[in-house]
């Protein structure tokens, strides 16, 4: 017996590996999965269209933040700083200085990406601001960009899995709500405690990945006229940029909206008259283009997820689990993780996966005699699996958007596959340990 969800997700992955556009791959896979489940094409299109709306706010947020990021980059601050660092490296021309800069880059990007999930919850919005100007520095140091993709991927996923602040608080609340709906209430404080062991998988994966991609990798340098001409910063432009960043952060905190935060920052640039409006408008549109593709993928992934839910085959997939494993606790846990991986790979969102699997896994876990803490670790890990490595996840789309600015970083081979291998495998191992011993 085939399962339409498994086939749809497998097809999506294969099409992406064949370098077909992610959006087209998602749409084709949704149609094929829907047809295999017995849905007619009219219903598939209807369900797909209705579920697209769920991702509209996020998509618009990313597009506007991309435009805002482009304006900050246009001010020349990041290019100026990067050029100074490159000149310093060339002046010293020593292996030690290059190693020092590499270490600083790794630590800085790690801290920045972690902070983007809790202390300054802007998620992937920092990427188009910070990464494109640093690409020339990565090239100078011959840093393998797959390392950078792993660093950012770690910072985008590890914090929400473990730390109950910012996006982590939302993730933990969704887990709590999932348990309540399954008539198994828990305290939200139990979530981070249960996720300590699984979260170690991310740390182990990052360490192994950084070592594996440690060798120099050469990229073709594309010099831009802008980068070469920036020799000094105008104090007024610097002041406007700093004010814009602060205003964006404050408005976002007050309104709890990335949309209004980005708009506020953009307005600061336009009102300041630091540049002609025509120049700002051109840069703003270019920035929107960079991030709008991510928004389109998110919208499409929501449609795909809606069709997969409508098939009803996710329930069949889980219910068929007990027939295969019987009362074998270890095998049941591993297969539940595989199901979570399949669902999240297709949907592209661990947050959206929780409500789907919690209603099914909680009663199944009770039947296996798992403790409440073990169940929390199981649900949390199963939902996080796939976020690292899914072609439709913003945790992979974000790094690619920044690193592929010169067309030398492939989304599937350089972001998705490294993240999938180095994070999902350790997650399953440590998640299994947690579910067995808690």
C-alpha cells in the first residue's frame, strides 16, 4: 500500500535535487499527492489556494525586511567595514591573522543568528543585511560557504528548540497546546528540560560540520563598483542608518509586527533625504526581490501542507506504525521520528508540524508507556527534524538568499544537504536517547 504523503514529499525532494525550482516542485508534488489520495484536481486547487493565505503575513514581512536590508547595505556601512578588514588581512599577510578573522567570523555569525531568535527576534531578516557584504571577505579567506550555511542554520534552529524566549517561547507554547488538545496537559516549563538532550544533537552536528568543511574553497570574486569606491562614510548617512535600525527594532517590539517595523525603518531613510528618492526606490525594490522568493516558497509550502493534511494519509501513516512495530519501544520511537522528518521536510515548518503529529503521537506514546518528559522530547524532536534541510524551510532559504548573492552557492547541494546530514542525524540519535531514558 502506498502513502500519498510519503510519495509527495519524496517527489518534491527528488525534483529539487534535479534542480527544478522549489516552488514548481512543491506545486507538482501537491498535485501528485492529492491525486494519489483520491482527490480531484478541482479540490486540490481549492485547498491549495485557501491554505496559501496562512503564510501571507510572513511572506510580506520578509519582502519588506529585504527592502529595508537593501537600504542599509546601500548606505555602505557593511561594505566599508569589510573592505577595512580585507585590507588589514592583506597588510599583515600572515596565516595567524587569517585564522583570527575566521574565528571571529564564526563566533560573530553564531551569536548573531542565535540572537535573531530570542534577544532580537528578527529571524532571517538579518541575513540580507549582514551576509552579502561579507561574501567578498569569505572569498578572500577561502571559507567554504557550506560552513556559513551550517552556522546560520544552527542559530536559526537550536535556540527555539531549547530556549523558551522569542521564537522558542512560541515553539514551546505550540507543543503545550498540542498536548492539551490530545488531553495530556503539561506545564510549559517542562518543555525546555525535556529538550536539553535532543538539543545536544545540534551542537554535535555543528562541531562535526565545521571540521568537515574546514578546507579552503575557492570562489570567483565579482568586484562591484560600489564596493571599490567606498573609502569613507558620511557622518549623516551613518547617523540615519543607526536611527533606522533602532526605529525598526522599537516599532517591531511595540507592535509585535515585522511588517510595521520594516516600514518604519524604510520611512526613516526616505524622510531623511540622505539620498534621492529615486535611488532609494531602486534599492528598495532590489531588496524586495531578494527576499520575495522566500515569501513565495513559504506561500507555496502552506498550500502543499494544506493538501497533505486534506489527504488524511498522515493519520494512516501513523496508525500503520503500530502494525509494523507492535510494542517495540525503540523501533516505534525511531519510526515516529522518521514520520516527523517526512512531514516537516514537505511542509518546511517545524512549528506547523507540531499540531499535526502531537494529536497522533501522544496517544501512541501513552500506549507504549512513555513518560510525559519522554513524550515531550519525542514531539519536540520529531517536529524539529526536517526544518534543517527542507528545501521549503526559511532556515535553509534564508542562508541561501545571502550566500548565493553572486550565484556560487547552490540551495540544495550547499545549504539543504549539509544541514540535513549534520543536524538531522544527530537529532535522531540524541532524541532517541532522550525518549528512551526520560
